[in-house]
């Protein structure tokens, strides 16, 4: 198995953000992908397999899979263009939850990422309630976790799809940050991005992701899909230069084009090598000298779920079952009808167990836990079919509810005990 290490958003070696790139003919078990990324111990490892006219791509930090990664996508394209003989000018990468991403040649050896633009929203108040929310008396708010972690006074806070964003007054303030990463890891998001006007560029930034096993990321392409729209609106210009102020530095040129952000940078190859993995009888790879973990066992026997079972792993197991046993398990619309049917079964059983209806003979052997599991199963099917990452979605939903409902239920007289 070939492996490349590429410095992305770098003008020369030992700058920018190093990423591992591993071309595959077919997907390996998720646990093995995660082990490889952990062994590489780089900010991200990109794996890709051929799919149609393009490639399916996934990204893993040493600790977890992520929904979007810019520098590792740039590195993967660099390997395809420069080392694997890809002869077109544009590469399309298919992702699980971020849509199709394209990388094109930009001239002078640079490459351009075409990413979805995201707008960071203020989180000091919610659309439903313009009044600033009160902090919870029992747990730190996301805002307090951000500013405690950054060790700076509170100020306006924004939230994008993945990260919180803090805007400081100048580049010097960003350079002076000395975060407490243990506190910053408590922020309920992928991480925290801090930005300010630049001295030699339109804006600068630093990106902290201790939640993902990366205290400070050297150069973060995906964060600029949020940073570029903010600075384009603030500076009144569509093309922007950016420097990420990590110890290695990263240089990015951004252009806002409608609902897309074009992020351009250079890359430099550092090494090409070979990963040595044992192969099993069926030709699949496995890590040597390690016992298979519960998730690997579950992939070989999809009807035996691992313990404990995370939401992301549940999505993976259902996806594996559909591909190996369930064919495609109906269409999205049919599954929506089935979900409604399964919810009806739960309601019917609840009315008999806890309500006033009596049981029928047909209710014999009905089990509430099994009925709830059926609802969850079909819900996961729909999420997989429509490209929804339920782990990310649920995390975002918690953040929304914590902000919107911080005091709403506590002051609801209907919920107050008599």
C-alpha cells in the first residue's frame, strides 16, 4: 500500500500542513483506516478510491474521522496530478457529507479547491429569541468554554458548521494567543478559529482543534470556507489573501464566487513510501500483531453490533448491512413511509403499555426496545441515503438547543412542580 506525505499550502518544504495521502483500490474497515491515521500521527490522512470519473475521499485525524478537510484534499490532488498520472485538469472528489469537491490546476504549480461557502452566525442570541441568553448555572456555555480556553476576555462569538470563530482586533493579538487546550477541548464543536486583519495579507488566522486530537492545525483549508465569506463581506472584496499564523505558516488565496469558495495554494511532496500490512485470505488488509476490535468484528458480521456503539459507527454498520445484505433497502421516499409506519408501531405499543388501551392478541411478543430500534434503523438509513452525518447534526442540534433554550424551560410555569 503506497503512502505519500505532502506539505499543503506551502511555498516550500517544512511549511504549511503535512498530510498523509493513501490511494486505495477499495475501502478498508474503518477501524483499520483510523489505526493507520493514528500511526501516521499527522493532522489528517486522506484515503481515496476510484469512483466513476472521480474519486471517493475520506479524511481521518489521529483521533477521528472528519467531515471536511482542505489541506489533505489539496495533498490528494497533488499526488494524483504529480505522481499517479491523472491527465485531466480537474479532479472531482465525492464525499460522504460535504458534497462533491473539485480541485483544478491554477497555473504556476498551484492548485485550487472548490469548496462550499459557509456563513458564520452570531451565537450570542438565537433567531427565535433576540435577547442574549443567560449562562447555565450547572455547565459552562459554549462561549465561556471558548474564551476560557483561549484565555482572553469574552467578545462577539460566531459559529459555522464545524467551528466557532472569534474575531480579534489585529494580527498581533492572534499571534499572542496562548490557549489552554484542555479547556478548549470542552468546546462542543470541531474546534475554534481565531482571525484578525493581517499585516501582509487581507486576514490571518489560527485554528485550534484539540477535540480532534490536534492542538493547533498548521494550515486549514476547510476553515477558510467560513473565513473567506466573513472577510469578503467585511472588506468588500471577493479575492483575499490569507496567512495562517502557525509555527509552520500556511499561505492561501481565497475567492468568493456565489455559494462557493475557491481556495488556492501550493503543495510540496516530502516522502513516498509503502505501508506494510498483512493480508487475510480474502485479500483484505489487516494490521499485524493486533487483535481485531469490536468494530472490525461487526463489519465481518453486520448482525452483531459492537459495544459500545457510537452514532457514527451505527451509521457505518447500517451502511455495511445495506451493501452486503440489504441490497439498497428501498428508496429514500419509501424509507420515509416506513419510518412513519415504525413510529406508528411505537405509538400503538406505548398506548397499551402506558396509556388506556388494552392489549390485543397481535400485540403478543411486541417489545418497545425493538420497536424503537426499528425507528432508529430506518432513520439511519435515510440519513445515509441523503448524506447526513448524524454525529455532526446531533452535536449542532445540542448547541442550538443550549443557546435557544438556556432559560426557556427553567422559566416555564407549566414545568414547575406544584
